[in-house]
C-alpha cells in the first residue's frame, strides 16, 4: 500500500501520498535564508549563481536591443513582489518585466530578469538590501522560460533524526527507481496562507465575492496575530474602509490593500476589486487551482498503485528533447506499442504525462484520464468553467505535465544532525517535493518555514 501523508497541509493541497515508503528523517528547513539556495540553470547548462556559492557568472553575449538582462540575487522575496519593486524603481510597467520562472520566497535565489525600455546605465547595483544586481547586459529580446533548464538547489535540513539516517539512501534509491512525483509544492499554494488554489477555485466557479472573502477575511493559524485580527474584523464587520486603515502598508499586503481600496468606494464590486490586482497574480490563482487538481490526480494514481514513471495502455507520453525536457509531441499509448514506449522512457527519451486541465482539454480513454475525470466530478467542476467569462483574460486552455522526474543528486553530506544536499530539477519542479519524501513531516507549515 502506498504511504499516506499524515500532514493536514499535504492533504489540503492535494499531496495525499508519498512515492517512497522509507521512514522520514524529520528535520527543519529554512531556519536561515542561507539554508535554502536556489540557482537558475540555463538551457546550455550554465549556472546563474548566488554570491554565496562562489560559482562563476555565466557567459552571456549581449546584443543591441530594447531589453536589459540582469542577474539578480534576492533574499526572502517572492517573484510578484520582485516585479513590483523593479517596476516602481525603474519606472516601467510590470508587463515590461520578464523572467524564466518563479523562485522560492523564503530563500536566497538567483535568476535572470529582463526589463524592456531601460539602458544598462539605468540599472543600480542593488534595489535595497535584499535585491542585488550581480551583472547586466543589453539584449535584443526578453528572457523567457525556454531559456532555462531548471534549478540547482543547495539545501540544509537541520535537526534531523540521526537514528533514521539510513532512510536517506533508502529514499534516494526508491526515487531513482520509482521517480519523484511532480507534485506542485507548498510554495505554489503558500505555507502561511495556503489558499491560492482556493481563491482560484472561486474565480473558476464565478464566485467572486467568495474569492475576495478568501483573500481578505480568511485568517490562517500561521499568520501574525495582528493580521489574523484584521482578517477577523473584515469577516465580522465588512468594513472595508476601516480595514484599509488597519492593513499594513508594503509589498507583502499589496493584494489586500488594492482590493480593499476598490471595495471602500464600491463595496459590492467584487469583479473590479479583483481586477485591481496584477494580471500575473490573478493568473497565478487560477493556475494554482489547476495545480491542485493535478496534485489530486497524481495522488490518486499513486494511491491506486499505478506507476508514474512507466506508461500503461491508455496513458499519454511526451517525447523529451536533447536536454531531457518535455516537448509538445504527445503520443497516446495503445496496447501494441506500450513495450516500445517504456523502452524510450528507460532511455530518457519520453515520460508519462497528465493533464493540466483547461477548457480545451480532451480526455482520451485510459487510466489517467479516468482518474482526472473522477477528480473533476468530486470537485464539481466542468471544463467549460475554465473560460472565465467575467474576466476573460484569466481563461486557460489547459496543457500537460510530467507525472514524475528523476532528480540529479550532486552531493549529499551528513554532518551531525544536519543534512546538506545539492541537487538539480528541471524547470517547473519543486525542491520541496523531494525534501517532503526525505522528511515526511507531519507539520510542514512549521518545518518548511
């Protein structure tokens, strides 16, 4: 039987099972920002380093054009906040800012960010003590997701249970054999406020008042007491004007303040209140719900004892490119070809996939589609709902995602009761999915913050 998670947060975001059945080593991550280092890996294999690891800067040849590529190191800042800070300080629209992927907020991270409409002379050496610019170069195009392979993680897990140290090799060996589930990790949904998917579900269902209520008035236990009091005040009184006075200023509570400002003058205008948020954030809410549905379906597949790194008749696979990343070439696997397909998977040339559902999703007959359809039925969601009529720009067609990935373990070092691990994952994958298998925390909302 697959090992079920005992953590409420895991179940809340759809990660119901582990793929490994070894004991967890417990422990805590992110006790310091330096315990969790994320460095972007470019498609050519070059690493975009932080100042901590001492790796050389990548060699990037600039080209004349309207963009500037900056290598940015940030500490304890999420991607949306980074975009808002750069927009304000450089005097450009957030739409003129582009990056290859989101990075962990509670971490030290490095990545390339491109900005249109500025020159290198406009770029300061830092944007405050938590955002440094390590280098900058002019370029003729934006930096996009296709420019990166993935990320290299340098992570320290403190206070592990030394009596269970043999579980480290057990977990790693099973992950190599069974594949690491490509769950969307905690940071996709939030640790202190794990509700981005809840807001997204309300948007999909057209429940805009409920979406606003979840954003403003639902207090979570891990939030600061003062913020919980303000949220409870909103839930109790609906006094948006007073709540705007009470809500702290600053980037962290920018979404709440933007929505409260609109509701202060138009208390029932929930759609336009949401529209006051950056489009990127609204899309993130909807995609978080899409991610939650994927997690549920992947959990169900694991729970049924079906493989995630091997194809079954009726599954779909994606061919992998020369970098080992999924292409758009999707193949439906029938009985006659399943053995050849699995040979391709073993050779690292293909991978089983599942749907990231949207209004254009088509379900071919097969075990994965059956699971996904069951998940949608339980959620009371129809594919047509992913056309968001009141906010059309939030509509999503749907796509695919690999069911598993094989992590590249670079180094594992155990010193006393601290585990130091360095590994790489292709873009779109979460380090916490691997750490979760190692630690098997019963309180990830505490152990991962």
